[in-house]
C-alpha cells in the first residue's frame, strides 16, 4: 500500500509539474494580452487605412497572422482566436492576410472620414471634390507600400474616366489628363502608371525626387514587404533601405518619358465651371482633367516654444548620424523618428545621447524599435528620461523639467526635436476639401463635387 501511494504521488508530481508550468505561462500570456488590450483602448483611434478584418468563425487559432506582423502586438490570440489588440498601431502591411491558411483574414479599408483631422476619402481615394484625389501620407497613412499602391490605383480610376470621356466625345485634348503634386512614393508610382496608361500627365515636386525618404537617416529600413511598382513589376525584396529605394527611384526616373518639375510649389488649385482644374505653381499655370495630391503630410515642424530654441544647434531633422561624434546630444520625442534618431546617434563614437519624452512610456513605436531602445539602455549607450521636457537651451547646455518642480541641466552640443509637424490642412480646406465623415447624400457635397473650389 505504501509503495502504491509512493508511486501514485510520483506520477502525480510528473503530471502536475507540466500542467502548473502551462497554466503559469497561460496566466502570464493573458496578463500581457490584458495590458495590450488596455493600451489599445487608450489609443483607440483605430487603423486609418488598409487593415485586416478577422472572421472568427473561420479562424483556427494557428497564430500565423500574429507571428508575421512586423509592428508587434497589433494582433494577438484571445480565447483561441485572432483578435485586434492595438488597432492604432496597424499601418496596413497585409502580411497577416497572406499568412492565414484558411482565408479568415481579408484586407479592408477604414471607413471614409475616420478622423476629423483627416480629409474625407472614398474607397478610391477621391476627396469630396470630384476628380481630386489624395494618395499616400497626406491621407493619414505613412506606409510606403500603401502609398505606392494608392498612387497606382488613383491613376487606374482616372484612366477609366478619361477613356469614357474620349469615347463619348467629351474629352478636352488641350489640357493634361492628370496633374500629380509630389514625387515621393505615391507620386512616382502615379507618374509611372500614367506612362503605362498612356495618359498626358504633369508631375511637380516642391523639393527633390524621393520626398521625405530622401531626408531619412542613412540605412534606415523603409520597406519590409514586396510591392508592385508600375513598369517595374514586383519589387520582391523584403528589406529595403533608404539607399536601396533611392537607387530604385534614380533608375525609374531616368526614363525619357518620366517627367517631373522639381523645386516647384503649388500655390492654388481651382476647379473651373467646365469641370477641369487650373493649378498655379511658383513657376507656371497648368490645366488638367484630374489632380492627385501626393505631397506628404509632415509640413512645417512643430516647435516647443521654449527659450533658446532658435539656436543653430537645435534641429528638427537628422540626415546623417555618423556626422556627429564625441558630442553631448539630446533628442526630444517619443515616436519612431525620435527613437531611430537617438539610436543612430548613440551608435556613433564618443556620443552621450539622452532621449527625452513627455509621457511616462512609449506607446506608439514599432516593436523592433522598442527592443532596440531597451538593448541600448542596458548597454549604457542611451539614456531615456520619461515624463520630461526641455524648458531652456543655452549655448552649451539644456535644462530639462523632470516634473514636480525638479530641473536637470545637461551638457549639450546638439538637439533634435521630433514633435510632429503642421500638416497642410489649411491649404486643403482652402481648396474646398471636406474633412472627417461625410454624408454623400447631402446637397452641399454635390456642390463641392461639382466644382465649388475657392481660389487660394
């Protein structure tokens, strides 16, 4: 009897240990999910463009979608089914839909006018004004892959309408088919598609070809999934750096039929009573059937408004981190741009780098950036000061407000501020573009789409 009890206890122990370990892991996992869900509720704007829709009736809980998402913790498992944990972090890669073996995930677009701070767009990226489109970052999504897709899709819609007008005899051959504003990813894609569709097009760019990408730090990873570029086929590389993409832009824009007017800024857009647009720039005046705004959203950098911010050492964009060595540096901000700048500077010889963020934790950065920051902090290469804000810059120092009346003065040679930018919303509103949600049955919408644009 004693031996029976002994063996029974022994086998019970063997069985119970794995069970306890499993339950313990499940408890930790559920705790993390609850924390992630809490973050999702805290930042509940939701996805702003293309995002996955999960049919839980078909989901088999294989976790394929959660494993491939580059942003980390956008998707997770709840009750054995895939679920949206942090919708605000979704930027529309679409890899989750590709990874699902049973087709339980489909890609959908966010409802038009999701945010009052974003221009209203139809599912074809058309604004409240007929034949005036927005592609890329200006519509609220910064993902390069989606910007390329949107530029291409806008041209497809325009080409169909132009062809219909030609067949009906209503086409005006004295004007361009489309004017494209911006030569970043969306603008380049639209221009190439216009060539492919044999449209008469004009592209203008206020700075240089490449848009915001040309100003990214060296070796910044800019694309993580394949994309179809008109006239070039599918770009299959899953890891494309800034240099790789700029080389690609240089190749495709070298085509004889690729035309872009650089250093030319749009000043006004007016829709004539006849239905076509008159676009005035700093160099010329154009007339076109349609317009695509692919000019980015960053606009003018936000400033902190603190004493000494006008000093030359205070900057708002980092191009080459390796130009700065043996310096005391402050980076201000809590987004991916700030984090990546701080990490790049922290890797350079002899730099002492501090990252100041006004909130008590990072909430919107990519998972890989979160991991890199933690590693840099552990290695002593980077100091992160949460709940802080610079209140004064001097020639050789910066004063941080740590809260509770506590100030800290740090030696400082350079500072980069990443506090976002002022988007060109005023310009868009002056044109007549509706923001936020829009009831397309309203008479006011019909008036806007029929051409009630104001002159700038």
